[in-house]
């Protein structure tokens, strides 16, 4: 009889075959799932790194360029404020000299001493003569004792500016009244007073020839190794040149301003003049180093550098990419309008991209660790599967099925969650608690995504903070606008007058303001003013000045008294040394008599009935807030029925435009625009002026506030 295998062996073989088949099937499913998870994880990591890299690079480049432009603008604004303050001091001295020459009977004789060597090192006043001038000439002596009334103003201006070397008023007669610290330097080695040919100096000839403020090129100080610049402002009386007010300014702060960019760890910088030459620089060598007889970089062989300097010299601001001494860099530039210079700030492209590179390095390290951990967990799971297979041969079918569900399902879910993370979606959900390596892998990946979301949240917070600041400035703009009269017509029940006014700040908030109010039933107060400086400080100073002016006016005082009281109030607590130009008038509605006073403000324009507008060159007093103890003169003007008065700030004539955006709108264009239709009502006149100005500037960025007011007296 043929023997057959026992039923138990067949069952065993069948079970073994079944176990092997089930093992192979489970192993195949496991391997396919693991490979799919690994591929998805690798692809997601690559996509995540690419997305973060692209977004971070674009964001950092944009933020760096914005920061660089703001930094150049900030440094240029600091320098511009220094030059503006310096020029304003010279202009004040010239204005005082013009007042003295224009009205000599209002001043008593004040002698001016010769230089006193014992006062060397302290601020003192002195007179110097040309070699061709006879000090004993009675006419010269009378003129000297008259112009000697300017000496207190010269002393106050020099004492108020740390960077000012000296300030002076030189005359066509050949003498110069000067306030400085080096009285001993006026004598030669034999103790003989040296003559001074002021009329041959560049600051004098430049101001006399141009008829406006003139800045000399940078020169080395005659008595010290320091660099300086001089400014001259012509002094006229009755249309005749009487002399030039001038001052010398040390440029140490320009060097400090440039070096502050490097000290702040924010890059390199230099200052170039209107001829494209480097004046101050953090570069020790190369095209951008500050050297004697520097070349005009507009003619550089480096086309990009020449283009950058060309734009900067043209008074533009912006950001460019170029190679600086062979290093790829970003460059920003911003103008200093007063002297025609420009601030250039540089940042290497490597420093801009460094944060993104560090971020990508960290991302790659995290994803690499996650991949390695995933591979390690997968290998451990595979060995665990083999071990369970060897230990559970008797229950192979059930164990294989349970093991497959235990291992494969979490990995499949992990794969699906990782695969769903694409683009901006960084949400990783894991609700299972497997308690094994798969759970560890999921927790590691969850921690990584949370760190990514935290980084993105930080970027959003920075953006939100910038938006908050912008919102607060917008609120400040609305508050400032609410301080000014804005309802037109303002007095509909008063048929004697018609008024319209506008104020357009150059920034979010401005320093210009206008005001009009009824002092009583028969007197209308009018104010037009311009605060020194820009931005939030000017706006705060503007509000304080407006309140003080209106308070003084409502007490029934005259325009001269209003300015005098306001000047005393501001000078008593003016630590920031800000000042305001102002025109104040009081119109008697029943008679048309207008009493007015001018504190360094623009000339008003007046239109008589059936005629055209004419510029009223009224007498100017010193700006409010500059010197305490000043009394302001006032004058009268008869407003006939159907006559008009036009007031404005310097933002109108000094608006920049033209073909090269380097030309000012000017008084002539302003008067032409007013006389195009002088019969128009105040609102139409201001709208026509706005239209003419907009056409002239052609979207060019303006750096000063624009404020206008027109009053029509109907009688």
C-alpha cells in the first residue's frame, strides 16, 4: 500500500504555504506603502524648501531694498536738516540786514569793535576792512554804526548752531561785521590787523551774481585741518545790492553721518556732490573712496555706477543693483536738495540673501533628520514584522493581518497628511496615537511644521506692525486736517467776504497751516504760516503755534502785537529751536481796512477791483521762535469792494517740476496763474492754481507742504 503524507503534515504545509503567501502579500503591501510614503515625504520636503526659499528670498530682497531706501532717505534728511538750518541762519542775518538798510531811521548807531586777541577762543563780534576801505571815512563809519545793529543776531545764530564756524555781513562799502571764535587770527605775526577782501570771496561773488543763496564747493578751513562749506545770501535795499550775509560751516557731522552707516552694521555709504565727486565715504579704496581731486563718477567706465551717480546728481531717489568693486550689491540714493548733494548707501547682495540661506540650511537639516528618522523607523518596523512572523508561525494568518493593519495604516495616513502639505498649506493633523516609531515620526514632522508656521507668523506680525504705524499716521493726518477750518463758505451769513483755503501736506502730516476766524462782528482774523521742518515734529509745533496765534488774536490785539506775543510764548520753551514764518492780518469788514504784519513769510498777492493780481512786497520781520524780545511792525492796506487777497506758503513757488524735475514753479508762474482769470471767486482761483501746479510738477515727488488761502472782500 502506497503511503501518503499525514493529514497533519498537509495541513501544516498548507498553513506554511498560506503563511508564506500571506507574508509575501503583506510584505508587498508594506514595501509599496513604505516606498510611496518615502517618495511623498521627499517630494514634499523639496517642495516645502523651494516654496520657503522663493518666498523668503523675495520678501528679504523687498524688505532690504525698502530698508536701504529708507536708510538713505533718513541720512539724507538728517544732512538736509543741517544744511537747511545753516542756510536759514544766514537768511535770517540777511533779512535783518535788509530791514536795517530799508528803514535806517528805526535804528540807532551801534559801534562795532575791532578784533580783540584776548577773546580768542570765545564767540565775539568784530569788524574787518578791505585794504581799499578807509575806516575813518564818515560815510563808511555811519554805515558801519547802522549795520552794527545786526551784531546781536549774528551772535545768537552762531551760538545756536554747533557746526557753524563764523557768520558775517559783508558790505559793498568794503567792511564786514563778523561773529566767530578766532579773533587772534585776524592779526599777522607782527600784530598788525590784516585786511579782508570779502567781495573777492566765492561766497560773496556767487551770491551777488545769482541773486539768491549760494553754497561754495567743499574747502579746507584756513585755520584748521577740518573741511567746511560756506553759504552767502545777498542783501538788497530798494532793489540795490548792499552786501552779502554769509557763514562758514564745518562738515564733521557729514563724515560722522557716513560712518554711522558702517558703525550700525548696515552696510557702506558715501556722499557725492553736484559734480558727481565723492566727498565723504566709508570705502577705503576703489571708485567710491573719498580722495583729493576725485573724478566725476558720471564719466566712469562702469556703466551701472555712472547711471547710479547720474540719477543721484539729478536729485532722484531710488534703489539699483550693481557691482561695487566686483561685489554684487544693492545701492540706494537720496538727495540733499539744499546743496545739491546726494547720500548713497550700499548693501552687499550676500548680506541680503544670508537670512534666506540660513533658513534654507535649517529647513534642509530638519527635513534630512525627518527623512533619516523615517527611514530608521521603517527599517525597525520591517525587522519587527520579521520577528513577529517568526514568533507567530502558529497564528500566521491572524498575526500577518493584524500586523499589516497595525503598521501600514498609520504610515498610509502619515503619507496622506504629508502629501496634503503643498504651497501655503502647512497644517499637519495627526489624531492617531500608535505609541510606536510611527507616532514619533508624526510628532517630529508636526514639530517641524509648527516651527515653519511660527516663522511665517513672525513675518506677518512685522507686516502688521508697519500697517499699524501707517494707520496711526493716517489718523494724525485727519486730526491735523480737523484743526484747520474746512467748511466753505465759512460764514454764509456774512455777504461782505468770501473765503476758500486748501492745505496739502507733503507727508502724512505737515507743518503748514492757515486760519481765519471772526474776532468780533466787524473784524476778521487771517493767518498763513509755515513751520520749520517736516513730519510729526513740525505737525505738533504747528498745532501749538496755531493755538497761540489764535488765542492772542482773540484778545483783540493788533497783528504786530499778536506776532510779538506769540514769539515770546514760543521762545520761552523752544528747546528744539524750531521756528515758524507767519503772515497775520486783521480785516475790518465795515471799512475794508486791513492791518497786517509779516514774520519772514512769503509776500502776499493783492488784486484791486477790475485789475490784476500784484505781489505786495511788505516788510519782513524775523521768523517767530528765532530770537526773543523782537517787536514786529505792521502796515495797513485798504481793501476796496471786489478786491482779493491771496496768501500761500513756499511749497507753491518752490514746487519742483519741468522737463528734468529740477525747475521750481516760481513766483512768475504763480502770478500768471492768478491773472489768468482774476475775476474768478476764491474757490475757482485755488482750483485753477492747483491744476496749473499739477500740470507743471507732472507727478514729481514734492518735499514741502502746499497751503493757499484766498479772501474776496465784497464790501
